[in-house]
C-alpha cells in the first residue's frame, strides 16, 4: 500500500510549517504524521518502552526521560514525528538528529528510534514516518540518512531494505555500566 504522507518545512524561526495534508486512510481509520508536542511525551515514552528501552524505576529517572524527550522536540538540530490515529492516539514515532561530520559540509540525518505499536504494524505507517524523514532530510540538504538496527530485528531489516536503505557497516558497542 502506498499512502501520502505529511510534509513539513521549517520556517525562519525554526518552526515547522505544514505543506500538505497528513492523511493516511486505512479502512475507517485515518493516520496523521506530525511533529511531536509536549503533550505527547508520555505516549512517546510508552512507545520507547515497547521498543525495548529501559523503563524508569524511580520518579527522578522518569523526570530525566521526560526532559530528554522535551529537548529532542525543542532543539533545532533534532525532532520527533508521531503518527496519530483519528481517535487521537499516538501509534508510532520516529526521532531524528542532524549530525555534522568533519569532512562533510552537509548534515547527516541520524534516526535513533523508530517504532509503530504492534496492533498498527504492516499498514504503511512506518513507511510514512520514514518518508517524512526522507522529505525533511532533502529539505535540509542532508547527504545521507543513517540508522542502526539490532541484529535480531530481522523484520525491521527487510522493512529498511524495501525503502532503499543498504546495510553498509557494522556497529561496535562497549557497555560501560
Ligand atoms: C519496523 C516497523 C517500524 C515497520 O513499521 P510498519 O508500519 O509495520 O511498516 P509498513 O507497514 O510501512 O511496512 C512496509 C514494508 O515493510 C515490510 N515489513 C514491515 N513489517 C514486516 C514484517 N514484520 N515482516 C516482514 N516484512 C515487513 C513489508 O514488506 C512492508 O511492505 P508491503 O507494504 O509491501 O507489505 C515496525 O514493524 C516496528 O515498529 N517494529 C518493531 C520495532 C522496530 O523493530 N523498530 C525498528 C528499530 S531499528
């Protein structure tokens, strides 16, 4: 299935301006892709837990997580898009960071998180979230989009390949906790 997706552009004040109607029609359900707002923070955190990110065990840690999501929404070099269904529930999200490299004049778009909640998968929502990122990356004249995906996420790998992403490097991690 191919759906139109919402297109945004940042204005001189670094605010998003809507360029298009953000609608994906899935039977009776309508999905809109839009930048996240502060009110979305609890739902964004819920999606991150579903993605397998750690759940806070203390209120102070939850407060820090909320602050980090708020910063991701408000910083000019970062953003979050959410997919919202017509019953005003956030059902998916993608986060974006614009990175500078020493030998590249143009930014690289890095996507640290992408998730569609289980019940809503395989209906084109993930594709629309990524297409929105691609649109924004082109607007920002990025030279590429990069992301990492756990070796175990075989379905996600197929999803990315279908969207034209290539597996080009290995990622090495050293845990320090
Ligand atoms: C990966 C993910 C974001 C895709 O979102 P989605 O809304 O389900 O994806 P779409 O419906 O847009 O799928 C587009 C294509 O990807 C492929 N795809 C998606 N899910 C798939 C699955 N489980 N198995 C095989 N292929 C799959 C399909 O081929 C589909 O193509 P089609 O339209 O021809 O059927 C979603 O499955 C998800 O949240 N997974 C769990 C979290 C995760 O792995 N996130 C990525 C972290 S790197």
